[in-house]
């Protein structure tokens, strides 16, 4: 929402927003405490279940990794980001609270974070197996608060070293940024050269060959096919003229023609089968 309101995304360009965005600050901190596994927020219950399960399974490395992850999350999301984004040096930004629909969405999420953290039983009821876990024991609360408070102490002591710098942090976007650059190089260099070579071959070899083939085909069509068609047409016309002469309308003439045809066929048959 800060990006939506200010149009800025770098911590070096943000600061002093708590004056004009107090509701956003409060709702953000609820989410930050929840994701950092702060007591009385949802993350405290859910992460505690995972850490306790790893401990019961004697997975010390998993417990250590999850504890360090909670500390790192609180350092980054619960301390560094809100400090420099909302309470850092004033940058003169003309910011205001985001639209109401965004605030309502954040408010609903914040309410769930608090409700699950204070009353975890409905969450337990949704799980597929019976849950026998108590998050709010003295030892567990003390341990979690100790980790978080020591993280906050480290943030205060090393605040100068944590000052944001105007650089680009490497993230997974590096892969598609570099991949896009390689793709553009491939499209502009090898692929474009290949397309140009194909176009040159097409213009210098293929198209002239097609034109010559078309000319030859045209000549064959005009001098061969058309000539045969015209000859057949002339023969048909000539035969039609002959038949028209034979059509006298006299029955005796037709009878004589039939007799002559039979005699001619008989002679041909006798000669062939001799």
C-alpha cells in the first residue's frame, strides 16, 4: 500500500509516513508482529506448534533454524522496514491513507491475526488431528520474548550498520532480468541475422526460381494444354459437322449406314482374328 500511495519502493526514498498514515502503520505492525511470532498474535501459535513438533522429534537443527528465522523476520519486517519506512528521515512525501477497501482488507487480516493469537482453539479444531498443545506456557513465552527482545537490542546497537543504501538488492528477479536480457540479445543478434540470411536467400535464389518456373508453366499451358484442348474442340466440331450431314431424316439412309457399319466391323474382326 505504501508503494500504491507514494509511488516509491526504496527505503532510501521513504520516511516520516507515520504522520499521514497512522492507520496503515498500526495495521502493518499487527501483521509484522504476527509474522515474527510475537506473543498474542497468530504467528506465535502456529510457529510454536511447528517448533514444538520439531523439538519432540529431536530435530535440533530444525528448531535452531526456525528460531533464527523468527529472529530474522522480526529484525527485517518488524523493525527495519517500519523504522525506515514510517519513522525514518522525513522525505517530504505527500502521502495519505490508502483507499478504504485496502484499509478494510488489512483490518480484517489484522483482526484474524489477533483472534487466532488470543483464541487458538478454533484453529486447533480445523486441523485434521487432535491437538494437545499449549502455546502460552511461562517457559515458552519467556523464551520467545527473550529472542525477540535481544533482536530488538541488536537492531538498536547496530542501527548505523543497517542504514539502507541506494542499491539494488539481488533477489530471484535477477534470474528473469538476466534471462530477459539474454533473450533480447538472442532475438536481436543470432535470430535477426538468421532471418536476414533467409530473406536474402529467398530474394536472390528462391523468388527468381519461382518466377522462371511460373514462366515455364505459362508456356506449357499456352502451347501444350491449350493447344490440345483446341485440337480436341476442332475435332469435335468437325465430327459434329460430319454427323450433321449424315442426319438426312430418311430411314433407309440410316438403315444403310447401320448395315455398312456392321459389315465394316465384321471385316475388321475377321482380319484381326484370322
